[in-house]
């Protein structure tokens, strides 16, 4: 299992990015979460098979139609506590 913690920057809040990413991750069979950050970025934890995590991380570069992603930073992380992919409260 591969686990990545992502920080997505640009115009990513108020454009449906979290719902879009939740759908992408669920379709790929990933576990984890996504949430808005106070600095205007979106943070996400992706966990699952390496190819599915890599493909979802690459898709984060474009995001949904109204998003304008300027950067995606990722690092290795610990696996989420539970199964499924969830949209968390802002944090």
C-alpha cells in the first residue's frame, strides 16, 4: 500500500475540488480524506495501491473544471485509521 499526503494550491476552494477528489478517490478504490486548509489550499491523504495513488495524484494537477491548480506537493505519510474516502471539515 502507498500513502501520500498532498497539498494542492491555486484556485482550489469554492470550485468543487473536494467533492471532485472524493469521487476520483472512491472510483480508484482509495482510502483517506480531503479538506480545505485555512491558507486557501486543499489537503488530501490518499492510501491504496501504488498505481491508483499515483494516477489520482497526477489527476490532482488539473482538478475539476473551475479549479486552477498551481502546485501539488506530496510526501509519504501514515495510513488512515479507517476505510473509505471522506470529506473532512475544514482544518
